[in-house]
C-alpha cells in the first residue's frame, strides 16, 4: 500500500505533501528532523492521507497535489481544518 499524505507544521501552519509506503514511520522521521525539507518546520501533524494499491497512482496523485490546481483542491477539501 502507498500513501499520499499531508502534514501541517505547528510552527508556521504551512503544508507538506509526500508519498510513502509506511506513513507512521515517515511521520516519525519528519518529526525527528531526519527529512531535510521539513526539519526546520517541526513539529508536524498528519492532517490528511489517501491510500493507493498502485505506487504509480500514488506518485501521480502526489505530483497533482503539489501543483497549483492540486493545492487549491486540497485547501477546499480541508477548508474547515485550515480555517479554525
């Protein structure tokens, strides 16, 4: 199983989008400052994920969510969480 996940930094409230086959381990690595792109933005909280059977489908979804259209779609989907 592959997961596309969205983390939110408690420090700057910004979002991080990633892809992994072990979401729990990946969250631990992010918060342990072992991931360069997020190590200065910890602590991070998992706010959304999607599961995929096919790794290529997951990777394509990650690419989409990182695009302008995808980020807008994600912000609409998570509107209530992001504006509380």
